[in-house]
């Protein structure tokens, strides 16, 4: 089922979401208020009840300034009572056929665990999304940071523009502003100036900066300073554009479309 989804079915989808992922209902409601579209939601109905759903978030693959329409598959969930019946496999394949008709070039996915990589590869996904990672202790950053002024959670419009400017010479995924706003609902913060940006969260004395970029070494030092200044954490995990670590997969829907370079996605929510 895809198209005009009734409010009663949307409520059922929300219930499955919270049941499978444990997200706060307020966060789920915010997604449906700001990012949801019936056109981009696929749901399986059995006995007049929603039992499985997935979201296809619109995004763009920027490949060295060339722009391609794509989707980011998100919130893939089946009610526990209906798991193990192949329902989600049917729904994923149905979604792919619909997206082909819409002209979507590819679908991107960040599996929530290592075991799910093999699951998605059954549907023709292949390794493509990579990044690099560095880990710092607080005392290490104190030796190398550079003080600077920066903005914290000021403007998603400015963040999106800066992110696209810093990544433009790479192969990367650009998301709409609504999705960037959603990150805040999941506990993420943005800090940035003209030399860097960083999307980060703090948990158990650890900063997880899951999407970072900087113009030069000075920009990196300024980014580290902002993270140091905004938190009391002792450990800092910095993830950024690179080719060292496999993060996700791609499914090409158009046989004539192919991205040769590794793709950077960065922004993700499990």
C-alpha cells in the first residue's frame, strides 16, 4: 500500500515504530509532523491493520556537482507478531518497483547492525557508503585546539548551505532541511562557523560527532575547540568524509546509473 494513507493507519504505523525502536512518542510524532509524506511511506495491511512499514526520505546524491534524485530508507519495522513471515521482504520489493516508476535513481541504507548488511544485500544492495573516524581524549584536544567563535543550533538553512559547500567536490548525500531539523529531536546538536561544521550528541561522557567536515587543518582545530567548549566529555569520536570504514549500502534502481566513488552520507539516526 502506497498513496493516501488514512489517519487511523498512520497511528498504527506510529505504534509499530515505537514498539520496534523504543523511540519516544514525541519524537515519532515530530517525524510525522515535519517529514512524513504518504507518497514516501510504504505500509503492509493485513486484516485491515498495519503490520509493517518503511519510510523513503527524499535526498540527493551529489557526485562532483552532478545531482541525482535518491531516497534514504528509514524506520523499517514489522510488528513483532508478524515478523519472520517475509512481509518486510515483500514490502521492500514493492517499494523498489514504485520508486522506479517515480524515477528514483537509487536507494541508500545505513543498516542498524552488522548482521543487517547481509539482509539488505539480498535485495541487491551493495557496499558504497564510507567514512573515516578519529578518537580523541579531552587532554589530547586541549593540546591542539584553536579558539574561535562559532554558532550552536542557530540556523538549519545555514548549516545545510555550509555542508553542501564543504562537500561539493566529493560524492555525498544532501538531505532536506526537514530531516536536518529532525536530528535535533533525536538529541543532536550542530556547531559551525565558516571553516567547519559538526553534528554531535553526548552520551555517557562521550561526544559522538557523526557528521563533520572542515576546510583545512585550522578548521579542524576550531571544530575540536567547539566540541570541547560545549561539553564536559572526556572522549570524542569524530566521524568525517573518508574511505576507511564501511557505513552503508546502495541499491541502484536505474540500470544506467552508477556512482564510481565511495559515497559519504554522514547524517544518520538509528
